């Protein structure tokens, strides 16, 4: 049987993520400590305790999700002893997948996504943008929604 790991992107964060893993598995505690050192601040405390408004900031969310993902991966590897044959990620999750595949060191990934988050946040200040998922709609319905929202300048829709 082939095993694939799919890592989540931004938007999957929540206060308390990784806390139970860190409380129960040394490898998870070490992963959060490594992230704290790599980022230069108590990322673990932010993940475990919040506040949510700080965790939701892109500059914090991105290293937090990568850290929680790699902590879970490391616990899985230690406890189950199985390696994935395939690793993939949605958007930000690509960094976790690269770490899982051994193509990128964890500390480097955490620093990179912290900077990525800083740049993304600087491009669109907090509270000035939004993202939505449209699930189960036909392309024509999505186009109609985009056309309606873009009429008042809220959305720029590239045409292909």
C-alpha cells in the first residue's frame, strides 16, 4: 500500500493546535521548540494559547501551520514508523510537503514561511482583504458571482 501525506494551507489554523501533541510526545515538543528558535519568538505559545487575532495574522499563521504539520508528521513517523511515498500540500502546505520529502530543512521552512507571511501581509494589510471557498458550484455560477462582486471594485477577476 502506498501512503501519501497531504498538508493543509492557510486557513486551517486554530488556537490550541499542536498543544495535545506537544503535551504527549517529546518529538512534538522538540519541533515546537525548534520553531520558537527559528522564528525568534514563542510561536508555540501563540499556537497553544493565542490570542486568535494574532494567530490569524499571515506572518504568524504560516509558520504556525507548518510547525503543527511537521510536529504531527514527526509523531506519526515515531509512533507508526511508516514513511509516506508521496507528500503534497495545498498552497502553504507545499512547504510542509518539502520538509516531509527531505527537500527542505524544517527550520529553514519555518523562517521562509514567516518571511512569506510578512510579505503577503505587507501587500494586503489586515482587514482589507478576504478569501472565500466556493464549493460545489458550476463554473458559470462562479463567474456570475465574480462578475457581481467585481462591479463595485471589490474583486479583480483575471480573464483567460
